[in-house]
């Protein structure tokens, strides 16, 4: 068997801690984790967008779990370190 040589282009993105992209990923992951913890058969396709003091989660979620999404999101944002209006999302320099 002869293996042919293949070339690949690798690309990646890197952002600093506290960057809105990281916050968005962590919030989406927290929603997914909460759904799967309560209902392992959940189907979750959610995205998160942030600006200033707003976090918006949108998409489609099919689950039998009864979740408090606002609490999940607020707890995750607080855990990341955004816990006052003085350190709002607009204070992040990217």
C-alpha cells in the first residue's frame, strides 16, 4: 500500500482572557452543559453575542429539562469575572 503525501493548511485564532469571544464560548458551553446534565438527549444549537452589559443567547434548544437560562448565563458571566458595572464588557481591550 502506497501512501501519498498530503499537504494541509492549519489556521487558528487566539484571543486573550476576558475577550468577548471567550466569554461567548463559555456562556454557550454553560447552557449546553446544563441541558445535557438534566437531559442527556438534549439537542442544543445556541450561540452567544455580547456587547457592553448585554449577553444575548439565541438558537434552538430541544430538551425536556426545565432550566433557568437567565440564572445559568448570569452565573457563568459572574464566574468569568464580570460582576460589576464598572468592569462591563466594553472595558475589554481586544
